[in-house]
C-alpha cells in the first residue's frame, strides 16, 4: 500500500510539473486524487520543502485531518517525502554551483598571479636559480 501511494504521488507529481498554471491541488484532483489527498499533498509538500531548506515555504499540517482522514494523511506523507527530496536536490545543486564558481574564480586568480609573477621576472636572468632547485 505504501509503495502504491508513493508511486501514485510520484506519477502525479511528474504530471503536475509539466502542466500549465493550475495549482498542484487542482492537478492532483484532475488526475483522480481525492480532494483530501490533494490538500494533504499540498500541505505536506510545503512542509517537505521547508524541511529540505526552502526559505519560502512553511510547515503546514491540518492535525485534525491528519489524525482522522486517511486520504489527507497519505497525501501529506507523500507530498512531504517527495518535496523534501526535491528541495534537498535543489539545495545540493545550488551548493555545487557555488563551489564550481569558487573554483573558477580561484583558477582565474591563480592565472593572474602567475602572469603577474612572470611580469616581475621579465628581463631578469634566472638561470642560476635552476641549479638551486636541483639540489
């Protein structure tokens, strides 16, 4: 049952990603999910994104429905799990992009420093230094 719910939520999630401007909840309902499941998924998704590091989402859970309505509860759990993974992947991608930018900047700086060092040594006879390096 849990695998079916996860598969259903993943399939529905992929479908609503590629749809127009309709809300996540509306798309889930159009795909056959119950209104309670769709609301739970939407609330769980906001909560999962928050847990995954989003600054723009907040924790949302209707505790009464979560405790009394199995569709809302399953939707909330599915939405939470899916959106937390998605947000964590986005955060990881952002961290990697920042690290790549830092590396590129360091390479540019190193290249500039090498050129600067070579400019200082222009016209200076450094042949004697080669003997020192071999020792």
